[in-house]
């Protein structure tokens, strides 16, 4: 809900006014060059002078195409950012973090914001873009990080004392946005819209009035809030804050209190006062604060793009548009174009000069009156003094005008460093080497704005890296372009167990730095590699079998996996390994290597030794076999004697066995008879007992008659 805070709003407007006063020259120069390059190149007083002399002011705009060419070159040379961890972090997490930073930094909306800011800086001297958050879609609660476009950097403001070239260290920065009252009413309500009066807070010295009848200016302000605290360096190398130091365990040894950390005794070696800060985002309209929250980074998200500034003797920053030195040459070219057109306009196109007597008859006049009439012979009337019609030469422009025109074109090229050969036109270079040399020379001049943009994009990468732990703090699935240039599904902050103790691709932990890799972009590197491959193959086409896999990887194709895999089969694994290690392949030998030969000789020697040992073993075995055969014969003789003795013993045992069996059968018969007698006695005794029981029953018990039921 909006909250009224006139003091804060007034202080903010005063800060903006201070910046506008400081930046006045750069702002006026920005609009002047924007109008000159992208709009009308003629000033009002100049066009009036030409009109007075019946001349039409013409424009031969050479700067706008150059600006478009530079923006196009920037699109082909986006910087390459690398994420470097400050502590031990799983390699997979580092790769995912780097892919996420690149995905956010170079998504289509981000590239559009860079292109717009770069165009503003090239033409007007400075540009800007911002980094913010928005919801993934209308039905999502997850936010995403999005760099946004700033079409007019003059609506931004920064800290005058900012030291960073991109001004991300500004104590205060922001952007003013004009919103129609209808849109403001739909977003914030009619009551609040009516509370912001028209034509208020306006000042002729400022860039713009903050409100009018049709619109309201909404200010997104980012302010750094500082907080000081103490840090302590311990003997184990750790650095703690006061709160962390107070939480350490303390024990007493020999009457003295000591600190314990991870079961080790530590002591404080050094301490100092330091500070930290946070960025507070406040959205203001009129005297009302629409919203206020902590921005999830420690840098200003309004990034300044500096084309090529200098500081004057008063300490003011003066921006230089890229076409500042070419403006006068462009004006001179427009003057020459206007003058040449004027001369052509007033020039006559008559083909002959003749006396009146030569064309006095009616039929002759009819033939000469229309110069477009084609006929075999053009007749004329004879003059009394013998004069004949003379053919006139077509009107020619002054040679000096042509020379000056070429000079103006050359001045534009030398002042910008962009020559015709770079734009695809035929120059005065006579060879490919000369064209490459001219291109390299011109790139030195255009490197200044390109490097300024790369520096700004690197700052954006740092801001995005700081925002990731706060914005991407929950588990979510994203499609990321990894290092192998393939888009893969990746789960951020993936919980590997139900307790959340193990998290894969944790984006909320770890410290990372953003580094700008030198050299051209990925696409530029691929183009350079393809040029190198073409030169190599032109010199020796047979080398394609050695570089086929690398050739396929640098082709301008997004989905070339199948082609890459097929061409990779052409290159032998030895060549691929040699390319990784940088060591040449060992020369092929006719026979086996020396170490193999030595091994084979050792095996042959062992083989011979085994053969000798085998022969000895065979001889010993034969001798033992003979001895065993003799013993076997002796045993056979002995067995025959023993067999006879055993047979006699066997017959004796059989007789004893028959006798024992007869005795056993006799005992069994006796046992059965005895058991039968015992059973008979038991039955007799049992019967006697039953009889006694029946006879001696109780005499006093009367027998009751049986019931009918019992019968």
C-alpha cells in the first residue's frame, strides 16, 4: 500500500536536480547528436539560408549506417563470461552456476538492452541498461532475473562521486519513467492517481516536470545503506564477526580463559572496523512511496555505458560521442551534396545552339522542338551568312566539387576508423593481406566502445551473480545452455534426500567471481577457427582426416551433434589424444618395441628352464614308476597267499554265523513264549480285579429307577 512521505520525496527530487545540473552538458550533447545522426542533420537557420537561395537542403547521411554497422558487429562479438569459485565447490555446481549466469546475461531481452545502450553510447556519448526481477509468468510465484532496456539514458541518475566506470558503486542511482495516468490508475488505483496533482514539482532547471495532466513520473530509486561492524582474525586463519566470536566455546586453563573452535584452542591475532551495505529499492510517485524493499545485490542495478569520457579541469565528466570528430565532415558532405544538386538543377539540357534563321520554317521548328524525337536526319534551314547549328556538350560538374566530395568521405572514414572495406565495399586495397591490415587498424578505434560495453556487461554479470542466491533459492527446473553448447534440463537446488541435508546444484551457497575472458566471443572464435581451417586445408586438403572433428565443432550450426560424431570417427583416437596432450605421436616401428623384445627374451629363457625341469621330472617319474611296478608285483604274490588264508577264515566265519543264527532263533522263540505267558497272567489278574470291584460295591447306595430318557 502506498505511503505518503513528502520529506523523502523532496530529498530525492533535490538529488535528481543536483545530478541534472552536473550532467547538463552531456545531456544536451546527447540529444544534439541523436538528432543529428538519427534525425535531421540540418539546423533550422541553415535550412532557411539554403531555402532563401532556392536550394533544397539535401542529406547524405553516412553516420547512421555506420552506427547500425557497429551495433551489428556488437551482436556478433558478445563477451564471454567465466564463473570462478572462491572456495571448494563441486565442479558440476560451478558449471551450472556459470550456465545460469550466461543464460540470464545473454537471453534475447538482455541482448536487446545491451544493443540499445550501446547504440545510445556510440551516438550520444553514453548509454545505460538495468537489471531487475519479474515473475516467470502470470501464474507463477517464482521470480527470474531480467536485464531491462533503457531507451533514454538521460532519464537516469547516478552518484557524482562514483568511481566505477559503470557507476555501479553509486551511493544513489535510479531511473525516471513516464507513465500515463490511465496506466497508473489501473495499477495503483484511482484514489492515489488523483492524489498526485498535475504540474507539480516542476522546475525549469530540471530535465523534466515530474507530473502533468496526462502522465506521472515514477522514480525507481536505489540507495546504498551502510553498516559498520568489527571482524577478528583467529590463529587458525578464520575471520569472524563479533557475534560469531561470542558464540565460540570458552574454557579455563590454569586460571586463564581461552577460545575453542572445532576442538582446537584459538586466539585472536588481529581485529579491525569494517562495513557492509545493502541496496534499498524505493519506488516513488509524487509524494508517495509505492513500494520499498531490499534489492538482492550489493551494487546499483542501473549500469552506465561510457563511450569514451574525459574529465575537465573542474572535475566534471565529459562524454565524447563516437561520431563527434566526424560531424563536421558529415556537414561538409551535406553542403557539397546540396550544392551539386543545385548546379544540376539550374543546368540546361539543350543539345544545340543555332541562329533563328536555321530553324525559321514551321516544319524545321516542329522537328527541333522535341529533342526526344528520333529521326535519321535532323534538317535545318540555311542561314544567309552560312551559320550552322553547333552541338553543345552536356553540363559537367566542377572537378573541385568531386574532389571535395571524396575528401569528405575520406575524412569520415579516418575520423571513425571504419573504412569502406569493412562495410563490404571495394577499397583501394589490392590484396587480401592489405584488406586484413586495414581492418585490423580500424578495429583499434572501434575497440574503445566495444570494450566499454564489455565492461558494463561484466558488471551486469556480477550483479546477476549476487542476485542468484536470493532469487533462485528454491528447487526449480530450467533449460540451460552448458559449456558444450547443448541445451540441457537442469534442476537447481535439487534435494537428494527427504531431510534436505544433501542438495545438488545448490545456488544459495558458495562464493563466485565473474571474469571476462579476453579475445572474441564464442561465435567470433568459431569464425576465426573456420578461417584457419580453410587456410590449412587449402595448403593440404589431406589434413582433413586430422581435423575433421574440430572442423565440425566450429561449423555455424546449433544442432550438429550427429555431424560432429560422424566426422569424429574419421580421426583416430591417437590423433585426438595427441591434440589434448600436445605431444607428438611416437613413430611407428617395424618390429615390436624394445621393452616388448626384452620381455619376449625373458619368456623364452623361462620356457627353456621349464623344459629342462620337465625332463628331470620325467626321468624321476619313470624311475619311480619302475619301483612302483616291482612293489606292485610283490604285493600281488603276497595277496595270493593272503587270499587263501582269508578264504579259510571266511568259511570258518560262515559256520560260526550259522551256529549263532540258530542260537538267536532259539532265544527269540523262548522270548515269545514267555511274553505270551506274561500277557495271559495280566489278563487273568485284570479280570479278577473287575470281579472284586463289582462284588464289593457300596451296599447303602440305592439304585434309582432309570428315567425314561435314560432308557
